[in-house]
């Protein structure tokens, strides 16, 4: 029985080879997209899952009145472990990404950007295992430093064993040396990805609750009531802060501080302290993948409906020959299963060939063929699912036809099923329209982001990586002089932060009795000039005013607005035990990109509470760029001897451009999705229009004999499809409007929702539909009516 | 074999009943060859459909082999199709994707007849209908008469006790039609298969043993023919 059904199925498919190919091909493409998305989804949601205690690890973070942060102080972990028996282990880590450290073995050098410092407990919690196992450092001072396998290979190419090695740090002349204890395999699929780790018994020793530069991790016993623990830790933390505190105001402030526990599982996609854009993008990507698959499945169903008249006869005959309904259901499902199976195999091939592009776009390294790939159970599941989605109509409706009706000879299913068929078609096109509109709007927003005035010029600004401190302007003065001697260098400055979207430090500042939190950036002379930031009022820093290096401050427009200042020039703002005189107001500029609003910021040259000024920025004339960079490279060790002989730089506009990366990924994903859905929907329409016109050949012939012109017949055939596409547009416009509006709302600086994408999507879909249907109709229209009417 | 009691069939539309069959009461015995005749729209096909349980009567009872089958569930009905009833259609209704051989084989597969038995039965039928050479052809490669032969062979494959034929020669030329009718007669006489056919043709009706004349849903005449 099965063999016969199989044979019939194959013959059936073979007879409609073109349409079968379209169907299977469309499904294969959709499945390939789905496979990629599923793999990406698995990858993104399984960060750190290799950690044996994955479920029980929490990040301890602080909630301050106006922000949340994962940065905590060293003593917190200790008191948590002492006080709560349900906490199995607690540890801290620290990472410094602000500057690169050169590690050298003779001429061979590597530049490490993130060396993870961890205490022994944190290393145990986070499953940090150097090759040869995690060793407990002895005493308080010893630090065991391990470098990535790749880094070890670069420094010691011939090394075979895992013995410690001596290296030097920083410039060759610095004379600082150290020991590398061994190698460690860096897990890229982890939130804790590093160039190397440095493990101590205890880190941050002696630092108090004020030093919030560490991340605290706890591992709780399975089954712990985390909400309760969170409350207990909050109380403990407040009690610790209150110790010895007498100032009433401070006591009240402390009462506003609390602790949150964030599961390790949340860290990669939706950390409580941070944004969840990656999570949203992942979800929308998954929805895209799923919708594409559904659209391809609809093609199957639609074709089944179109073929129903023919298949209905088969159902009728088989029933009077003694076939149970269940047997017919099985037969139809088998047929569709075979097609889906073929599509799945093709999809694997497509996915494999698209993988390099996908990996490149999302900067991941996914592979199809590895043993623990979740696809090996996901794919059969999806195969069954699509078989059911695609086969539900023939399996349930077709198999239920009454033989008496279908065998009478003039049976037609078109009437009863047209609403379903048309509905599905409208659904497909609605999705396609939403994607097209989405794509257009993402494009316009990105175009806006690329062309909009940022308020500063990143172009021709070179960001030089440097490890020596220039907090004292006098120290940088000599460097600046040397730099300016190089032809092409127009200005040079140093600051704590570059405008590349990374966060600045924040502190409380008091202006006319109001205390508010402001971002601070510590700068040097020529900071505003190098970045070409516009002045609104007053003046920028200048060496002419000797007080500028002591207590002058420039604030931005947002800061003025935050305090509601009136004529602030010359007035005093107090922060970090210093009275600053406001000398100028800078126009707002988008240092943080387009997603967050411009933060109220204060710029000062001297800031006792500030960070290290290490970020050198140079403005270089475009035409002399190459020469200037070559000269800098050659003379770097003379210009800035403390940094060493290695001149490392990046263009600021490239750095700033990275802020758009996620959105560009979304754009590419949308582009692919829009293209795929419209392609698959058109494929379906193509096959479908063929069936419809075939079914109407007789009608067309009769009409032609009655005197209809070709144009009139084209109109006739197109009109129903035209209406459906129009309906699809009308349905999807509000949906697209809401979705794109929501997306745009994630940007602080965004375009107004344009009308054009809506009209364009309508035009595109209508044009494509008319084209597709007309190609199919042409055959019927051109045919000689006599041939069509000869039968019966 | 078949007992119809007061069978009625009507369709209601807007409260008005449109009768297709009224007060049909008759008995058909094992081994009879009945022709149902009448003008277009008289209700012949409806009666045959009711006999074949493809339609249910609105009123009345129908007993098939001493069993009330007036309202039967699908599973039981199909059981009857498998074991007792063979259908022959005016439009042949062969499955286009199957060869002659496979078309004849299909009912046997549903009946779960063993492989060897199946092969021998089909070989027998092909031989009997002189279609051995055509067994691997598809229906659209055959003439109408040949297709109808396959249709009958298919109906016979399951060894039914009754064949229901709805204008079996309606689409055929007279020579082919005669051949089919002779075959029916032979099956009826030699194998004792009960045959009920719907026909327009007086000539075809003469092959049978009994004629039911229907007009406007009512049985007008019930004529028993004497053997020619």
C-alpha cells in the first residue's frame, strides 16, 4: 500500500514538475533561513551554558536612584558569603578595557585589551580553567597570569610544554617583567571572553565600599529563593554602608540604594543593568525566520487547494474502493512529507553555502556539522511541523470529501475553499508588505544616522591607543608640541573618553543648591577643536587662562537644561570637592550614538575624581594622512617614550560606525527576509495563478468567442489578484505602522515615520502580482478558443 | 438482498420541499440484474446513490443483506464497500496516476489481500478482459471502452456480491457499449453477481432481468423480463 502511494505521489509530483520544483525550492530556501536563525538563536541563548553551575550563578548589581549597574565593590562579596549559608560561593572580577597592554617576549609582542582579573572564588564560579587545571595562588600577593592559547603561540611559537615563562610588559625600555603561568583556552561562547586572566587569592584588598569597579558573582545552592536572598542582601548592603555614618542626608541616600541579582543566563542578551537590544533583535530575527517558513508552508496548502478538484475525484474513488479516511490522510501526509524531506535536504545545502555570509554579518562562527548541534533534534521536529502545517488542508479537508458529490462529475471545490485560499494568499502578501515597509524604514533611519549632523566631526580624527597617563596638562604639552611638528597634524588632545558610544563616568554636581548626576569627561586643551564641537556660549579651554587647568568647566546644552540654568557663564558648579567655574557651553553632540539621548555632561581639565586620561586624539589633514601616520609610527617611541615603540591607532569614524553595527545587522536580516518572503510568495502566486487560469481556460475561451479582447481578459484574470494584494496592503499598513513606530522609538534621534514606504510597498507588490499573473494568463489568452472548447 | 421501505429523499429550500424520491419500496434479490430507467431528473442516480450508501435517504429504511444500513457510520460502510459492493461509473473514474494493473490492484490493497493472491486475481482479470498487454499503460492511453473494462475489472477484483453501475455505457460508442452489456450479462448469469444499473437506453435494459421505471421520484413500473 505504502509503496503504491509512494509511486503515485512521485508520479503526481513528476507530472507537475515545474510547480513541484517551485514549491520545494521555496520551502528549501525558507528552511535554510530557518536553520540559520535557529542556529543563531541557540548560539545566542546558550552563552556560558557549559558552566556546570549555570543555573545557580547570579551577578550582584546595584540599583542607585537614577541608574542600575553591575559594578560593585570588593567587600560586598565577602560579607555575602559570610552571612548567607545558601550562597555557596562568592567572588569578584575586574576588567579594564580602556587601554591596551603590550606583552613581549623579545621582538614578539601581543597587545592585550582585556585581561580578566579574578579572585580564586570567582574563577571557580565562572569555570575559568587554565590548561592543567585551576591552581590556588599562594598568599596574598601572588597573581597567576594565564594568556590565551593564541597569544601564547604568538609569543612562544616553539613552546610545547605548559611551564611558566618570563615576559616583559609595556615598552621595551620600561624594564617591567612578569611571569606567565600558562595557557588558557578562551571560550568565545561566554560572557567572559578575554585575552588572558590574572588570578589572585583576593583582589581589591583594602578597597572599601566606595570602590565600585568590580563585578560580583555568587553561586547559590540549588533551590534557593532568589527574591528573598536579594532582599536580604539589600538589607545587608545598606547596613554595611550605614556603619559609622552620621550625616542624615547620606543616611537617607543609602536607604534609596538596593541590590539586584541577575541570573548568569541573562547576561548576554538582556542584563538588568544594560540594554536588551540584542534580545529584541534576536526575537525579531526568530519571528522573521518562522514567518518565512510559514509563508512557504502556505504555498503548499494553496497548491493543495488549487489541486483539490482533481484530488477530490481520487478521494471519492478510493473511498468507494474501500479506503478509510485515515488511510487517505496518511497518504496525503506522506506525499507532503516526502516533499518536505527533499526540501530539508536542499535547505541543509543552502544553509551550508550561506553560512559564511551569515557568520560574517553577525560576527559569529557557526557550523552545521558538529555532533552537539541542536539542529539534529530541531530539524526532524521542524520537518514534522511543516508537514503538518502544509498538509493540514489536504489531510483533513480533502480526505473528508463525500464520494457522492465528487464523483458526479461537475464537482468544483473552488467555491467552498476560495475564502481559505484567498485568505492565505492575502496573509502571505501582508507579511511580505510588512517586511518591505520595515526594510524601507530601517533604510531611511540608517541613512539618516549616517548623514545627520552628529555635532562633532569624527572624520580625519585618529584615535591613538596609549598607556601612559596625561592627567597633568603640563605633561601632555611636550607631547603635543612634538605631535604638531609632524606635517598634517592640525591638533592634538587627550581625554578620558572618546566619543565612540562607550559610557563616561558619572558623578554628583551641585549647582545653585541642586545636586544632580552629570557625566564627566576629563579633557585637555584642543579637545573641542579636534572634534570640531560647536560653541554655544562663552569659550572653550585655552592655555591663555591659567585657571583653566585648575577649576574651569565646560558643560553641554543638556546639562544646562537639566539644572534649568539661566546665564550659567561665570557661575559655579561644585563636584568632587571642587568649585568649578563654568566658562563655556558646548552645543550638544551625539557621542553616544542615536539610541540614547545626549547625556548632560561636564568637561573639565582637572578632576580629582576622574579617570586616567590616556585617549589621544589627533586631527590630521586628509591629504597628508598617510604620510602623517607613517611619521607617527616611525617617531612614536621618541614622541611618547612611556607608551613604547608600538604606535596603534584607529580612525574615530570607524570606531563610531561600530555603533551602527547592530542596526546594520538588522537591516541586512530584513533585507534578506523581505527578499525571501516576496520571492516565496511570488513563487506561490506563480504556481497558483497557473492553476487558476488552467481552471478558467474554458471560461476564457467562451468569453473570447463572445468578443472579449485580450486586454479585457487580462484585466479579468488580474482583477481578483489585484484586489487581494490591495487587501493585503490595507491589512498590513497599520501593523507595519505600529511595529516600525515601536522600532523607531528605540532611537532618541530618529526620522519621522515617512509615507513613501507604504506607497512603495503597495506599488511593488501590485506590480509583481500583475506581472506574475499576466505571465501565466498569457498562455490562456493566446490559446485558440476552439482547442479549449473541443473537450466534452 | 436489498429491502427498500418507503424511501423518500427531498431537499428543503426556503421551507419548500423538493422531492427527488417518494415512497420507493422494493426488494432486490440475490442474482437479479436490475435496470433503473427514466427521464433526466427522475431520481435514478439518487436512487442508485442511496443503494450504494453514497447518499442517505431523508426518510425510510434500507436493509442490505438483512442489516439496516439506513444510517451507517463511515467505517462500517467502507467495510461493505470492501467486501460486497463494486461501483462502475459513467466517467470510468480511474485514477490517472495509476497504471491499469495498479488501478485493479488498489481495492485489493485496501482489503488487505495477500500478495500472491492479489497477483493471481489480477492476472485472472486481465486475462479474462484481454488486457494483459495493456497492464502497464495509464488510463489516458486507453480508449473509453477499454477504460470502462478496467473500471469493471476493478469493481470485480474485490469479488463483490453486487455491482452498482451508473450509466456504464453513457460515454461509449454503441459497439463498445454492447460489449460491456454482454459482459454484465455474463457476470450476472455465470458468477451470480447481482447487478443494478442506471441507464437511458431501452436496449441496454433488455440485457437485464428486471426494469424499474422511475418518473418524478416515483416508481411507475416494475417489469420483470423473461429471459431472451
